């Protein structure tokens, strides 16, 4: 029975780690690895940006990139997925082997491995960090066994060239050293102290010497500095506590249950285990991307506690083998059926499969540029940078990518201002001379103002769009032929099958082509009669064009399907206000705000109602709240300026008016 459980567990580990690749990072790592292999050179300065020449680059992941590239060249994306599955499976089996060898029991280890697999699913990504998890598990195993300790400095040499988490190696040794020092075991403490020093020295064996060794310190300094660059830009660096409990459900269950095991084993719990548990949990609490550090350490610590606690150590485990086998099979089913990804609110595109998705990469837009020989510098969206590097380097370089640790906050702020402020865009275009704008429009509205600005600009022409990206060409001699051939004329546009997509409909809205957007929404609702987003956006068009009855018909129909959706009440409230039914409109908007306090439309419209009624304090609160959610709306800025002016706060009013002028390009 034990062999069957282990075989089932192996199956689960393989299946749980083979999933759709939605991440853009692998494209970059492939190209970086290709450059290193073909040139036999590890870059010291960035080679991919044109806007930031001679920028110092500590490519601390170079060894991973070489391995990644070689696997990709030989086996493609299938190989990448299998490669990741093997590394992560090894992590769990090292810990399982440790627990089994120490206690000759598997039931508690199986329990926490299952929880860990479910918790880890959020970070099941083909990134360099997978080697950090593997080496963290090896370090833990060696330190617990107190054998082969001399191997750790050599493993640290590999780690420092694989991923920036290499700091975890010395940190883990230090916690063992500290615990022995506090406990008074001088002999062990001295031995671990020497090991700690040697492992720290091993960190200097990298192409960048001291700069490479102190790279994590630089990252921590930048992350905690006045600008907090990374926390502002990268979603995975947010604190998991700020996400709903459902968002990281299995992680919190693992955290709670593993904590309880320390209470059960309070008398026998070792100091270094407590320090490791608290340290790894603190790291996870600070940033979501650190959660696997806790996951891979909490699992063996919890199993140790249950195997040693008086209350649980003598429980006969054989009677629980059928339960364990059933639990593993249920987990296998969750992954095979893709129900796990739905349960954990991951992307609807995530599946148990070997494929790489092009949902977040501008593959067809790049094909368009390549097939038509369109040359010149590209201004690109932040999250398209990695793929553009993969497709075009060394022929083309990029403006920006997601390597936020590489450039300073000021440069990211410059990019961000360029997509919101026309004057900054103009200055940037003159400074860097880009004549192609390849930007993202799907899944996010953050760049919508730039898209509309370029669409209406006489010197820029829209030549390509699809469900996630658009291409504008600057009207210069080099682009004349392409513009004449491909410029999109929506006045003559007839919808095609590929246009029937929610993101394309929203793109039409962003550029002011409401007729086409309306047609797409109607066709989408014919295909999917309960498509909430299409219905809500369609009703907004009806409201803006004065067709209030049609809007209300759609909204009340959808309230039957979705009685607690705030956006429906917000649209109904907006329609009532436009119809002159102020009381009914206010009631609906306040209900929307109760259902979703962060709904921008509700805050904006409530602010208008309160302002009309003379309640300037309430209006001010709503518009400040709205500004925090959408700081780049010039209309809202002007209203705020008017309120401040009426309240005698002239300095604040002037700031809002000036900001509105900048946003409108005045």
C-alpha cells in the first residue's frame, strides 16, 4: 500500500507541475541564454534596451538561462514543462525521503505535501526560482542530517549563478548557528559558524564578484527605499494578506495547520525549527513571491512536529493509508479536470497541459512587423518587452521590459508618464526617435489614453490591431508605404469573425468607435446570453447615447442572473440620473458602492450627485477616492479643482487644474 501511495504521489507531482505557460519571463530567459551560448559571454551591461545604453546589468540568473535555452532548443516547450516538473518533484521527494528515513513514517509527510502542492500551484512557473527551491530543500536536508556539510559551499557556488534567492543558503545556516549558540552548544555553533563564513565567501564566485554577491542586498534596499520601485510595479511583490483569503486559500490553510503542529509539539520543538518557521513565514508575509520559501520549509517542519509530539507520534499510520491514497487521487482529479485552477481563481486560460499560451504576448503583431519589413525603433508596453526581445534581438532593441530591478524608479515613472501625458510622450519620441508604437490594449485599461491619443494624432496611423495589441506608425518617410497600405479606416470597416471578441470591443470603445463596439457586444451576447461584461459595456454605450430604456432593459435582465454585481447597479443608477430620476439614481449608486467600495463609476457618479445637492464634503470624499483609483482622469481633476476653489483651498485647486491641463496636453 505504501508503494501505491508513493506512485500516486509521483503522478500528482508530475501532473500538478505541467500546466499552461502563461508567463512572459521564459521568452526573455531563452533569448538571454541564446546570447550567452552563442557568444560565450556573460553580459556586464544590458544588451536589450536602446533607451538605457551601457546600463549595468548583473545577470545573476545566467547559468539557469543557459540550461533553459539548451532544454528549449532540444525539446521545446514540452521539455520546459517537464524540466520544471522534474525540479519541483525533486524538491518534494527530497523532503519526503528525509522524513521517511528519520521516522519510517509517511502519513504526516503526505498530508503536508498535499497541502504544499495545492499551495504551491500559484507559483508553478518555469522561472529560475525553481532551482532556489531545490537548493533550499537540499540545504535543509543536509543541515538536518549534519552530514555532508562540506558540500554546502560548493552548492552555494551553483546557487549564486542560478537565482537571486541564493542568500537563503547562508541565511538558513545562520539560523542553525544562532540556535546552537543560544542553546549553548559551542562545538556545533563553531562548526556552523565556519560553514556560514565559507558559504558567504562562495557567493563571491560569480562573474560579477562582490556586486553579484551583494545583489540581494541591493534589491532589498531598493524595495524598502523611498520609491519602493518593485512593490509599485510588480503584482507578485504585494503582501498576500492584502489579497482576499480565497486568493491564497491553500497557503493560509498550510500556514494555520503547520503553526498548530508547533503548539502540539511545544515541549520538543527545536529552536532552529522555530526560527526557520518564523523567518520563512515573515518572508512570505512581506511578498507573495516568497510564499514557496515558507511552503517548502513548513512541510517538513510540520511533519517533524507530528512525528515527535506525544499526542500524535504513536498513531498507527497503516489504517490511514486508504485515506491518503484517496486524498491523492482527489488532488490528481482536481488537476486533470482543471478544477484546481478554477478553485484558486487562477487565469481561465490555465490548464493541465504542455502548451505555451500566446494570450499575453503580441505574437501576431510581431508577425505583422516582420512580414512587412517595417523597420525602426519600437516603443513598447512594459509587459511586452520580454517577448519582443525574444522575437527581434539583435535586429531590434526594446524600450522597456519587466526587469524592474535593472533600471531606476525615475525611468519607469518616465514610461508611465508617457502613456498618460501627451507632452511627455512627445518629448520621449523626440529624445529616443521611435517610429513604431506596439502597445497592449487587452486585459487592462491603463494605457487607453495613449491609444486614443495616438489614434487621433495626425502624425500617427493605426496600421494593425488584434485582441491584445495595436501598432501605430509615425508618419515619417520610412513608414509612408506601410501607412498607405495598412492604415485602418473604421468608417468603411465591416466586422469580421476575429473582431467578435470582448477585448476588441473594448478597444473600439477606447478609440471612440462606439458603433463598432456596440455591434461586437450584441454579437457576443447572441453567442453567450449571460455574458456580464459584454452586457454591462453595451448598456454603458446605450446610456452615453441617450438610449436609457434599452440600457435598463439589459441591466434588469442581467440582475436576475447576477443580483449582487455592483457594476449593474452603478449603470442603472447612472441611467436614472441621466433621466432626471435623482432619488432612484442615488439609491442604486449607493447600493453599488456598498457591494463594491472600489467601483470607480459609483464613486464618480456619487460625487456628482452630492455636488449637485450642495454636499461638497461628501462630494470631495468621493472624488478623492475616485482619483486614487484613476489618477489620470482630467475631468475628475477639474471637478476636484472646482470643489477646492469653492472651499477656498486655492493651492490645491491650482494643482488639480494644472494636472488636468497636462493630461489633456494643454
